[in-house]
């Protein structure tokens, strides 16, 4: 389910910031959010890393996204049910979330959770990332997304989002 208008979460909510980052931009945003709200932070890692070459990554991502492939993850969260709010970070790859994030969302039961997406991009905005997250998390409440070009939105943008979400560290 999705929310409209002002989003509300409890200031006593247990928070997880989880993200996938290849270039470091999404990691930077995740670290800023984590510093401001506390809770736990975890990076989604895949068993077989992507190539270092950007063009090779783009080609592989296109193949994975077009085929529906979900790369195996090294990341395991034993107690995902204990979290109330999940800040979920992904780069925009081909107008959607990166395949490792799709893998995570396909494996994790996020029913009843508040999910606050943050999407980094190089000029393509969020694409259909938020809609795709909502489709994979039908029994979750999808909060307003933070959409950032590159990895440095500044604390003001994050503070404004957190204020809107009523999440405090």
C-alpha cells in the first residue's frame, strides 16, 4: 500500500537502513540517513560482484533486469521482523531498482513495515523504482522517496524528508 500526504511513523520505531551501492553514491546517502536516525545499517552484497567496468555493468544489469534474474545475496538479515521502518536504498539502473535490491525484496518478508526508499541516479530520476518497490512490497506502507542525483544531497534534503516522515534519531 502507498501513502499520500504526510507520512507518520513512531519516533520509537526500530529502524534499519539497508542499501545496495556499486559506485558509492547510495552508500553515502545511507550513511547520512543512518547518522541522523540511528538504528542499524546494512549493505546488500551479492555473491558474485559486478565488474569494475561501467559499460560491462550496464550490459549485465540490462540482461538481469530483462530476464528477471535475481542475483544470489551474501547479505542475510535474521530478524527482519523486528524492524518497523526500513530505509531502502538503490541506484536507478535502467529506470528501476538494481537487481540485488530486487533479490532482497523478493526474499524478505516486509509485511506491515514502513519503507522509505532512497534512490540515487545520474540524471534519470527515480524512474519506476518506487512503483517497483511497491509492487514487491504489497503489504508494506511505502513512504515518500528521497531521490538524489549523485551521492551528496546535503543534510538539508535528508532532514526535510525525515521531518516529513516524522522519524527522529
